[in-house]
C-alpha cells in the first residue's frame, strides 16, 4: 500500500487504484508485448497452483486422501455435478474445459488476496479473453451440433406470433452482450473489493480511526475470500448455461 503524507494540506493521500497498474516485473520502464509484467507472473503462478493441486496433489490417489487430494476431489466433484445438472450427460464431455476455467479463476482470485500480490482477474483484458473464449466456443459448438436450427435459440415459439420478431431481436442483442456482462461481472467485483480494502488500509494509518479501519479491513478481507469463490462459481455456472443453450437451443 502506497501512502503519502506530504500532501498540500498535510493530509493522508493514498491511491486505491494503483494496485491495478500493470508494471514490468523486473526493473522498470515501458511495457511492451514481450515484457514480463506483474500480470503475467501472477497468471503463471495461478496456472502452477492449478497444476500442483490437480496433478501433483492427486497423483498418489491414496485411499485415505491427503489434504491437497481432498481439496482436488472436492473441486472435481463440485464442478462435475454443476456441469451434469445444468447441461446433462451430453455436456460432461466438455467438463475438462469448464473445470480448467473454474480452477484458473478461483486460484487467480485467491492468490490475489496475498499482500502485495497482483490479481489478474481484476483486469478486463484477462476476463474479456476468458469470456470471448466461452462465447466463441459455445457459438461454434451450437452451429456444429445443430446446424441452422441453432438459430431457433432466438425464436421464442411459445410467444404470440406478432411478438416473436421483437423478442428475436431482443434475444439476439442479449446473446451478443453475453461476453460483455460475463467479463465485467468478474473483473468489476474483484476490482471493487480490492479497492475498498486499500481504502480501509489507508485509513488505518490514521491513529484516531485505526481500530475501526482494522475491523473494516478484516471484514472486507473475509468478504473478499467469499467473493473470490463466488465470482469463479458465477462465471462457471454461466458458462454451463451458455453451453446448455448450444447443446439444446430450442425454447
């Protein structure tokens, strides 16, 4: 946390949004496409965390599982049941992709809670790529599996005939807005929570209000732990809903 007490009026100055600035991880200077930044390092660490948990942690397959194996099995069962319940048996074949999405997001979110860490999922550049990958995947899959009948997703046959063209236009617009809402929901919630924690941390430097600020930081940190999981869950469950529409587009 960067604070500056040398303001014009001698007050405390802190910048909650500074934690989201992408910087070179080694040295300083401008960021180019080949620069190793704080964002790339923490995304790489999230990938390593997923590998350690799911591959290394469950490699022994012990009858009495270790803690790491237990967490891996719980995550596997949680996501598998989600995919099966929403998409049906036909959607289970796409489970590895959805599991990878969930684990990357949840690990990136939790690693971002470490002090001085960087949270990749607070940046729209990351969440937009994840959301576009889901959007393009389910759209291509929808046409491959259903052909032109995939367009029936936009035609509400149960509505009165006069309203169907209007509803089709609304459905079409809402479909193309999916990656926008999908990405903004994740990045916005993660960014807002981290910014609020930084604000409370700035006020903690003031002796008069530090007990309140410390309580606020503790409460917000606990809430962010919950939000980190919930946002990964929401992103994943929406992915399952979109996949269901691709597999079964008929209203």
